[in-house]
């Protein structure tokens, strides 16, 4: 039973979610886990405790007696953890407020530098860890509590999250003025795949985004060269190495002389960046609330708060 000490908070949340839903897939979905991942985690828990926690039935699952006992303890543990976090927050914020912000590449390259500068000037005790991730990974990190605030391009409903509109942005095609291009704007992303690409390095959010969009259409990207940063991408495109897709907002800080910017016809190219934060964090952590307020005020999207429970 000492192995239970190695269980993660996500394991406890998953166990409770599956029990409440009476279904492995629905419980996993509530924790943003694939059915296969949820099933493996539950099986691992059962191996640790040495007994079955659920009865697998035709229409779902039901708790065994051991499972009911464990779920009851999990609920109490999760409540205690949340209370502990709330109790310790004032002490950490009196000294230094360490905030973790996850965002996609568009936000980091364009909007966040100015917004964070103003916040840090008015909150000198704040310390921010800023990490670039794909929107889907931003969402999971905020849900799991690994990130205090997320900036992403989708707003999947979740009972624990609140969303606020931040900025409008657009993914565009970048190519050299000297390059032969006969199609009229806007152009389909599929047509762009006929050319070699300049892309950012492996692991960057925009590079992963590029590969995933090509994969969705059953195509591969011919990546001729990978570089770090949008400025380097633009420089390579200008030299005729290849084409690129970049956020239009990132072009404000880039020398676009000798480049053409072409709109894409794909619906996903036009998107709204949203802030997301856990509902229980708002109002309980002063610095998080203050940063959310600053980011909301700097946003250019004048719509109401997105209801995460729709």
C-alpha cells in the first residue's frame, strides 16, 4: 500500500470522475484524457491497491466496495489539497508571487511582451515563468494546475475554467516578393504545401501546428530549413529558401521588406486568442487576478466572458 504515495493528483481526480460518470470514456474526457489513457491509469491504480475498483459492465462501470472506499478518501484528499493551497497562498504572495503562464507562439511573439512589461512594473514582487506550448497543452496545464493562466486559441467547455477574450489573430502565408506565385489571395493552405517551407525548430508551437494541419489533410510538409524565431524565419523566406506560415501579429516586430503576406482561405487561419484560468484561483490569488485584469484590459476583442459551462 506504500505505493499509493506515488499516485498523482490526476489519478485521484480521474478515479472520482469515472465514478461520477459511471463510464471510463466520459470520466477520462472530464480530465482531458483519451479513453485508452484513462483505462491504463485505472488499471495501474488497481494493481497498486491489489484489487478491482470498478466492475466493467455492458453500459459502463460501477464501483466495487473497495472502489467506493477509495473514492471517498480521494474526495477528502482533493478537498484538503485545495484548502492547503488556499492557506499557503498569502504567505507566498507576501514575499514573491511566482506565476506560471502558458501561451501559444502568437501571443508570446506579439501581444505578451508589452502587456507583461506593464504588469511587472506595477507589481515588482511578481515573478513570471512564461512557456510556449500548443493550445491543447496549455488547456491541460491550466486544468491540472501546472499553469496559473493560459493563452490559447480554443475555449473547450470545462466546469473548472473561466475564459476571457484576449486578441484576434490570423495565420498568413509569407513568401519572397521575387517568388513566382500565380494564385490570387486568399489561398488554401493545401496549395502552399507544394512549396518547401521555412519553419521554426522542433518543439515550437507554430512548427507543431504546421505539421498537424498538413497531417489533417493527409499531406506532409517539406521543411527545407528550421530556425529559431519569426525574425529568422522571415529572413530565410526573403532569401528565397522557402515559404512560411506565421501569425500576422508577429509581423509587427519583423522587417517585411522584400516579403509578401498572403491571407489563407482556411477557416482555422482566423482565430481568437483567449485567456483561461481556473475558477477557484480567481479571487483567491491576488497576483493571478491582477494579471488577468491587465491582459483583459489590453485585449482587442470586445465580447462577453466565455461561459465555460455551456
